[in-house]
C-alpha cells in the first residue's frame, strides 16, 4: 500500500502547478497521433529538400548519414517519453526545462522551438509555392507558369495565401487538422513507395544511364571522409526527422495522455526511418551522385531533387511526384502549426509571455491567438528573407539545424537532471532516464558546437556573408540573441513567471514507478 501512496504523493508534486489549458481532451488516438507526427516530418518534402545538399556533403554515404541522424533523435525521443509520462503538458520542452533548470532556461528553450518552427514553416511554404507552380506548369504544359515562382512578388503573395490557409485550418482546431492529414499523409507515402519500387526496378533493368550498383558501404557512417562533412550532413539529417515530437505537443488532446504520445513518437521515427532509407537507396541506385543531368550531385537541382528525378523515374506518371511533394509540404505546413501554437499557449498560461497567448477558442478549442501569431510571424519572416536573398532559404535550413540541436539538447539534459535522484533505482530508470538521453544530448551538443564553428566561415551554405562572418551563423546566433533581448524586456514588465510564481522550478525527490 505504501508504494501507491508515495506514487500519488509524488505524482501530485510533479503536476500540482501544471494547469489545464481548455484544449479538447481525447480528440486524438494512437493512429491519428502517428499520422500528425509523420505529416509534420513531411517525408516527401524533407527528401526533396535534403537529398541534394546531403550528397554534396558526403556523396555516396548519404543513406549512412540519414541512418546516423536518426540515432540522436531516437535517443531524445526517450527523454521526451519519460518527461511526458510525469508531466503531460502541451508546453513540452518549455515546461520541462523550466521545471528542471529554472524559468530562464525554459524560456530560451521555447524560443529556440518557436524560431525553428517559424523558419521551417516559411521553408515549407516556399517549397509548396514552387511545387504549386511546377504542377500548374505540368498540367497546362506551360513553362511560363512553371517559372512563376521565380517572380519574387508572385512568390511572396502566393506564399502568404498558403500560410493564411494553413493558419485558418489550424485555427479551426485539431479535429479538422486530423481529417485533412489522413489524406495528405496517405498520398505521399504511397507515391514514395511507387517511386522507390520503380527506381530500383529501372536501375536493375538498365533503364538509367547513371545507375550506380548498390554497395553496403552506403550504409556505413564511418566511411564518410571527414568529420566536418559528417556533421554538416548530420545537421541536415536532423532537419529531416524533425517534427516527430508533434504527437507530444498534442498530448493534452490525446487519449491516454501520459503513455500514447510517447509511443506514437517512437512509432513515427520507425516509419520515417524506413521510408528515408528506402527512398535514399533507390534514388542513389538510379541516379548516382554525379554532377550532370539528373545525378544527385548536380548543383543545378540541389534544392529540389524530385523535380529532376520525376520524369526519368516515373515517366508519364511524373505528375504524381509533384502532387506528393505538394501534399507533403501542405500537410506539414498544417501540422507544424500545432507545436509553436501549443507551446506559446503554455507560455501564456504560465505568464511567460503576454496573457493573450493563453486564449483558447471557445468553440474550436484551439490556441486561437497563438496560432494567428505563428501565421503572421511565418509570412513576415518568409517575405523578409525572400526579398533579402534568393539563397536565404538554403541558409535558414542550415541555421535550423543549430536551433534543433539547441532545444532538443536542452530537453535531454533536463530529463537527466530532473530524474537524477532516480537513476540508481534500477536498470530501466538508469537506461531510459539517464543513459540514452545523455548520449543523445552529448551528440547534439557536439553537432551544435561543430556546426557553429563551421558556419562562421563565409563560404558555408549559400556563401553569403557580412563582415566576413557566414550568413548561416548570423541568422542562427542573431535569432538566439533576439530571444535573450525579448526575455529581458518581458521579465522587466512581468516578473511573476521568472520568480517561479507560476511554474515552480522543482525536482521531486523520488517518483515511484506505477
């Protein structure tokens, strides 16, 4: 009897200052939780955006780098799972790091998440825009239509329309978002499967001049030539897995909120890893890594590999691949709104940002104000970046790698620190709350430091620089510094959260397992 009493006592300790936000409980089950996460990851979009740059960094080792990038993410997923079990709060990283390390760390961790999301939303919208016009160009057989996305004014306007539509669906709540997702995720996974089978079959059948015979070494991360190439490739592969934690940000709306979201996250990772490895191997087997024609190393097609591979692989059905990438970026544009809106909602609830962010729509039960802010922020960021430079989207993806390492790493350290008194209780506690999150956090820290040092070089990314410092470094560090400034300003205006008045900085002495 004693055991269950201590359990309740400590559970109460961990959760007593976590507040209900008024979201719709039980709206999401295990399957829809996985679908929302896969949709956030957006396999078709992530592949078309990263196959080229990854090959440019590591050549034939591209599948190996995808495999290596999976490792830290998989380890971080355990940290998320353990923290979610004792504190199923939609603030996720923000709430957990504030509990473990105090209010300022929590605030900065969440700033990293929100900024990363706004960068990626603007990227998704950008890819959706180019594929939208490419698709129109294909349907009406009009090259001028296909080239419309290169017209900056048209590009920015179309993008704003896309973002507004996505904001509207997200505003209407998680139930509508979920329905739309089943279709969009289904479409892209089926098309990627068709692409994989066709590419492998054509390559084996002599249907490709650039075919490259399969070699098991493609899957060996230790065969990458230099550590710098490896970390550059790694920060790109962190980007392609990013989004698996969406199932955790809808935890307050999920059936069985303490267990299901963690399970969904691990399942998502396995679905996505399988998809990536199959498509990466198939694309490489079919097109090789040469710099000519539809080879994956061709600098002309780096930012959009599927546009180059659609005809050679799928021929008459090439349109399908365009539809898949469009479905992918549109669906991800949709679900990627869920995490920042929900963490801003949590921040508003705990008064770490203005109280308006805590507003929940009475009918749709969605974080209404926070969703609109995420939409407006995205549209502004995209318009600004597109007007400054065409290459900025490439640079922001590299900068995104730094942001992801920053807040995932912090969350993993928070897990180890939060549970530090339980690590000696048994093997399970030691492995899942200590060992795995520590290894994940250390790997992410290494990638963060190495990438930060490398991006200082003006030649990194698109080669844009200011005062001899690379644009990627300036974007990433500039955004983090902006966060510190905003935090200081808000702390002056509303100190309650920072003094621990709304979310206590505490570590329970011991939480017994149930």
